[in-house]
């Protein structure tokens, strides 16, 4: 962004010089001399070049901003998925706790009810599935965070390249 500010300052200075040159041309009654016309043309060329550079820098910065926005949105989506999976783990663990409490109560009463055992096993399986899904979502977030570092790292040289 500091390049854009600097280029805008230079463009403004160039335009001021052009205006000054035009004032000098208007004030001279004998007409413009060749040196003044040459300087004016140089200033116009420099002004056009600076404006083109400003356009190029603005386009580049807009592209980079769009890329960053996309990355942020992807990260937010991954974090939302991780949150969903962690909530699923919490629900499954709560179900497992309830099923185990009911099973303990039935055992203390001396009544081993098979449906309570099945319910506890199903709750445990759901807990394991939810924990696995949460692990996958967490690994996805970690990999997405590390990918820019891997992309920026220089490629390692093999021992054959050194020889």
C-alpha cells in the first residue's frame, strides 16, 4: 500500500509540474520553445507510466486481498466443521454416561437388562465415531495451517545434487 501512496504522490507532483509548464507556456507571448515542449512531453510520459504502475499495483493488491479472503473463509469453514464434530463428541459422551449410569443401576438391583447393555455399547460406538470425526476435522485444520509453511519452504536438495 505504501507503494500506491508514493506513486500517487509522484503523480500529483508530475501533474503540478505539467500545470506549471502550461502556465509558463501561456505566459510566454512568443510561443513555447522546444525545451519546454520536450519537458512537457517527458512529464506526460512519466505521468502515464506512473498511472499504469498505480493501476497494476491496485490490481495486484485486489487479487491478493481476494486470495486472503478465500483462505480466511476456508479456515472458518474448517473451524465450524471442527466445532460441529466436537459437539457430536460431547453429545455421544453424555449418552454414554447416561447409559452407563442406567447399566450400573440395573446391576445394583441385580437385574442385568440386555437392552441397557446394547444401549451402552451403541453409545460407546457413537462416541468413538464422533471422536474419530473430531480427530479428522482437527487434523484438517492443522494441515491447512501448515500448508502455507510447506509451500514457502525451499525444496531440500538431494545428496546427488550437492556432488
